[in-house]
């Protein structure tokens, strides 16, 4: 059965160093490869931030790098002609700059912030005062937030701080991490879980999420190009534990609803 598929969580790239694949010698690295791979796997739209293997040594120099990644995302949005929904980076040490980026991205036709990846950029919490200022603004502007998980407590505090901001937590994981995603999604109406990164290889993991938090809060993401898109698409599309309606919600309808597309 064919489903419309939106990959809510991936990372496109303009330059080699920004391609997140860690087995680069085995694959083709080219700006035209991303839409080809997406198309071949039946994905009509793909969303997320540009990240990089590049690193800065101190937080002071992080903004220059983040701004250049945001610039890349806007360039790719134009290059991919509507197939790519671009997500912006913000950073708690750069409040004014982050707010300007939210305005720039909103004006360029997206409501997506992230995926944010704090551990790459010298911060480790979303529930800080500085981040609250930035995300209060984001919430006011109708943006939505895609995040790499921090600690479960920090994630809970983030949800507590922003009851009107749609927050999509990545990587269901397993054990304690999985349980806390589930509890958070049950407690906070604005909290969703995206399937990318880890978790769905465990038998029954996706169906259990659906049973516990509802299919309307589970969102398909692959974390391409670090992860194998085909494995994620097939792992949801062919999961016989899921009903056709559950697959439709997970693979496209939920993303369309929160992205307003
Ligand atoms: Zn990611």
C-alpha cells in the first residue's frame, strides 16, 4: 500500500563537511543525492536543520557557525524547490541573534525550529532562562520546535515552560528514555515524539508508542543522512502491528498538521 511520506527529521547538506553520514566512503555525497534518495523511498517532503561535522572550540564562536548553517538551509530550501522544509538553529547564548533568525525563517516560509542539537554547540539544557526568552518569542510567532533530547528532567521542564509551543522530541530510545518520552507525551498535550534515530528497531516499540500516547502524536523522522532512510521508511510502512490509519497519521498527516502544510 502506498502512503504519502513526510520525513520530519533529517539533515540536508550543501557541502561535504555538513553531510552527517558517517560511512561516507560507501555512499554518494552530492547535493542532488538527498532529493534522489528521498524520492526513491517515496518521501515527498523532508524537514530539518543543516548540521555539520565542523566544531568550534568555544561557545563564543558558535553563532558564526550556526548562522552559516542557517544560511545553508535557506539556500537549500530554494534549491529543492518546495520539497525541503527548512528548520533554523537558535542558541541560548545569543538571544537577540536567535530572535532575528526566527523572524528571518518565518518570513522565508517555515515555522520550524530545529532539530536543535545542543551537545554540538556547548549548551546542555532547554529549560534555561535565556532559552525561555527565545522560545516564548517562538511560541508567540507560531513556530514549532524539533529537538534532540537533553535529560528527561530538562525536557519535562521545557514542556512546563512552554505549554503553547509544539515540541517534537526525537529518538524514542529505550528503557528509561523511552518511558519518559511516553509519560511526557501523556502529560503535555503539546509534546510529540519523532521516530528517528533509535527505538524502532525494537519489536513493538512503535505500536507501544501508538497505544500509549495515540497515533496522532507520533511523527515519522529518519535522521538521514546519519541513519538509513530506507530502513526507517520500510520499518514503519511495513510494520504489520500498525493499522493503515495509524501509518497514515505517522507518515504524513501529523507532520502536515503541525507544519501547516
Ligand atoms: Zn537529527
